[in-house]
């Protein structure tokens, strides 16, 4: 059995970027997978290679996590099975299930016709269970499963428990540290002896060192056991040196100074810093959490004459779902009854509520206003727009910038280098001054001040906040490479129809050679039934309003950039541009080609059974936001170009209205691609489009941007998807890219400069261990806070 799957799982227990790098390296040693571990998100994304037996892979992955003392979320699913006749049936079912890479164990119970599955929480979706039913001669369905709200409540409860424990540790550490602070202030002011007796210092320091600091001992031991080093090693070496040296002085009866305050304050400050860091990391993911919170757990489905509340996983395509006032829409679908204003702001970035009436599309997660709607389900579960948005944002947040490869390499050797510097510091001071205490405390300060966490958090936290902010504005960025390139763009190429124009043009002119306009439109309409092209929409809308009888052609096929053809009552029916007519050797009289050379709209010729029938023109209005978008790009010194398959006169007219200097018309998809390649030779280029004919150019562009209502092919090819048809979002995507990249550069600067300045300062004896501990904690918090400032990014209304 072959798979090509991606598993996302939370990873709890990582203390620094070095932990994430070490875990990633360990996971990538497992045959048949590739892993990305993100310290900021506390998660791992694992890709399973195709054509490899993955029956035991998940067990191996969890064993690696256990070995490194990391945890993840597991769950048990109970699957109901219909169609079993004997034990052999049950065994066959479990054999298929146990071969799936996301299943840890599957056990059957023939007496109750159920299968119990052990898996990672959220890994198996309803579609996966449905897929098993296609592989087996039995019907499988989820019998009991925690819904999203329950899962989220469990995570929140666990998080709250961890936060409470952390706050309790901080409170205890603070109370035990206050006497040391008072003593230090007293000594500084009065130049007097310490207020605390040696044994009282010992009693205050010991619980901090071994109870509150136990997490650091545990992390250091696991790191050393796996022949690696991390931040915990530095903390434990530094504080233990100060603690045990002070204890040795007490036991020897010497009156030398003690350094219990150093070990106590360092652990207290670092514990506080890690707590604040953890809370800040949670805040960076607030955008994705807000999107996840939009997913309803139940839906009110019409069964006969009644409406019954069912689990969202049980809703089927075609079900009629009622959406009450103030409720979230549970499914993607079509309104069949009622009208109401829906708030889609968290999904599309559109601040205004949108009126939905019969035949309007609705999106799962939208908030219903003051009317009751009946919606026919078109997509559920992972197929809804909301789930796809969440998946896109999660994938983007898990990706790594090229600069992270350098950061990961630095993090891997960071701790060993710091240990070397600390050793050299001790030896140098001891050799120069002969003062063991001064040498030891300087070395301890070096160990404590060094912080690989700030480096590890610099890029991913800015990335998480940046992609989250973009999603809130209706901009879905697929990966960090796109985010890194977008602000460097010098040229942006636009398709015309549906991108700069509204894409819902209206028929302006109808010319029939036999004056039978109804017959001409009926034939053109016959080819458009299954098409979603803007021209097809205009034709279908006109025929519907004019009550022209709808007929359907057979064997319909489209030729990208030219037109469409099919069979109607056994005759070849063709509709398209002049190139389409020439392809099928249709003779278009000169008088008609002359008439249409300067026509204002897009031109559609028609022919049937080799005979020219006439033509129609379709006028497509500019989007009201297009001029503002182009002006904003020009203000940013970005060149704009139009590549269109439409006729020259129409494209030139649009170019003039928008003041775009370069435009190319009557292009086929391969010609669009050729023009893009020419422009791409000299500078980074973006392509903005929405149609099937834009897909090759979108795939080739340095940054590809698809309009939200465009074709699926366009959106699959694009690296950025705009959730609403507003060209100004292109400008906003560039601005968010620039703001995010600036934050990444600032974070890396502060992380590098901190360690570059702080470590030598500690080595030269300018920092005490207590001050070093506070500064180390502050460095990570500074980086996180700087990333969180991205949340202030506001959508520019006008340039």
C-alpha cells in the first residue's frame, strides 16, 4: 500500500531552539519520512514517503519523542463496522487499518462490530475513514469522537494546568529570592556584611535549585544522554557551580563570600522568562486559533419535516442545513431559502456584512446576522474553505526560511562554543589573578548569559504572526519563500478579465447574419452550461433573463485562450475568438472582422456545421479598486504589466484607464508564459490571475497570486490566494511581506548582537550571574515582543 501523507502533531517539552533542531535530526533518521520541527509553534510536520511500508513508522516516531521526553496529543477513536460475518472479516479490517501511517494500533471486537483505533489527535479525518470503506467490503463510520470544541477545551485545560504550575513555581521562587535581594541591597547601600546567615542562604537556595530548577536538570540530562547540548546544560552548569561551590565553603568553615544568591536568582529569573516566553508564543498563534474557533461542532440538518442537531462530521453533501440568527454557518453551500447579512471578516478580511439571498454561496465559519437561512451543503469537513484556509496558514507557518538553515547550524554548535568560552574565561581569570572565586563567577556569568532561544525564535515567531495577520486580511500565503520574495518584487503582471475587471461582464452587442439573435444566443449558451469562465457567466445570465430556452451541447471541450466547441444535434458548434475560427477553418466575412476591430467589448464569434453565424460582444467593467491598486504599486516603484487573451482594443482601453504603460493582448497561455519568462530574466516578477489559462504563468512566476473566486487550477498554482476579489490586496500582501521580513531581520539582529555583546561582557567580569540570568530571559522576550508588534499592521484603505 502506498501513501504520500503529511502528519502534524504538537510537541510539548522543548526548551530551546537546539531541542527542536536535535529532535528534527532524530526524526529525519527514521526511514521513509522527512520532518520539520518548529520550536515557536511547538509542533512537528512529518511527510511520509510513498511506496514504503509505514506500519511501524508512527510507533518509531513516538519512541523518538519518548526518548527525548517530549509529549504529544493522542486519541482513541471507536469505529462502527457493518458487514462483518466472521473473525476473518475483523482481522482483514484491522490489517488494512494497521497499515495506515497515522494509526498506532487498531483492535477489533467482533461481538460489538467495532474497531478501536489509537492515533494522534486530529490525524484521522472523516474522509480517511470513508476511504477505508472503499478499500474494504465493509462500511466504517466514526461511532464516538471528540469534536473540535471538546479537543480545544482539553488543550485549554492542560495549558491552564501548566500555566498554574508555572505561576506557582514563580511565586515560590520569588518568595525564596526576596531575602537575597534585600540582603544584596543592604550590602550595596551600607557596605555591610550579608543579612542572611550561611545556613539560611543554603535553606533558601536549595528548593529553588532542586525543586523549581528540576526542569532544567531533567532537560540537561536528556540532552547529555543523547550526546548533545542545549540551554538547560548552560543553566545547570552555571547555577550548580555557584550552588555547590557555596556549599563547599560552608562545609569547610571558611568565611569566603557565598554565591547562593546567584544560583537562586538565575533560576528564578530564567523560570519567569520561560513562562513569559511561553505565553508570548501562544499569542503569536492567536490568528490561527481564531480561525479554528470558527468551526462549529454541530449542524441543524433537515430530516423529513424536522430539523435535528447532528455532529458536524455526520453532515453529508446535499444535506439541507438550517442556520439560525447569530449562529455560525456550519458548511459551505448554496442558500435555498431565506436571506440574511453574513459576517465573513475573519475569513475574507471584508469588514462589511454581505447580504445572502437565494442562490448565494456561503462559507463555513461565517457569522449569520438577522435572518434564518436554509443552506444546501456543497462541502463539509476538510473540503470547506475554512479548513483549506487553516491548512494553508498552518503549512506556511511550518515552513522555514533559507536563513533558518544558517540559524539551525549556529544553534547546533552554540552551546559547545559557549562551554569553550566559559572554560577559557575561568582559566584566563584564574591564571591572571589567581582568584578562584572571581574566575568561577565570571565563567558562570558566561554560561548563564548565553541564549540560543532568541536565535531560534527570531524567524518562526515573526513568520507565524505575519501569516496570521495576512490571513485576517484575506491574504493566504503558502510558504515563507513567498513571504521573503514578495517585498522584493519589481514587476507585477496582471491578467485582465476577472482580475482587474469585475469578470461578470454583460452582453453589449448581438449580431446575427440571419437576424435570428435568439437562435444565435441559444447555440452559444449551449456550450457554456458547464463553464465557470466570466464570458460563460455573462452569456448564461443574459439567456436566463431573456428566457431563452436552455439546450446543452455534448462532448464540450475548451481550447485555452481561444474558445469552446461541442456537438449540438450531431453538428459541430464553435464559439470563440478569431483564432478559434481559423483553427476550425471557419470563413468570417471581412465586413464582420472590420466591424469588430474597434468594438469596445470582448468578442465571441459563433459557427455551426462549418457556417459562420454571427458574434456577440461582452463589456466587462473595471473593478472600482483596480485604479487605486495600480496607483499604490506605482508609488512603490513597482512596474505593472497586463497580459491578456482578450482583443487588443479592449486591453489598450483598460491599460489607458489604469495608466499601465505595458500591455499585451490576444495571447495564448504559452504566449503569456513566454512574456513572463522574458521579464523574469532581469528582475523578480509576480503574476496575478484567476483563470485556467493563467496557470502556466502562475506556476512560473517568482510570486504567483490568485483571486479567491478564480479557478481551482489557478489557486493550486498560486503561492498567494486573495480571499476576496480586490486587487488592492496585492499591495497589502507586499506590505505584509515587507513588514514581516523587517521583523525577522530585526529579531536576528537583536539575537546576534545580544550574544555578541553579552558573552564578552560576562567573560570580562562586567556582569554578575544574577544580572546575566535576567538579561538572558529578557533577550527571548524582546524577540517575541518585537514579533507581536506585527499585529499592529493595519490594512491601508487608500494610498
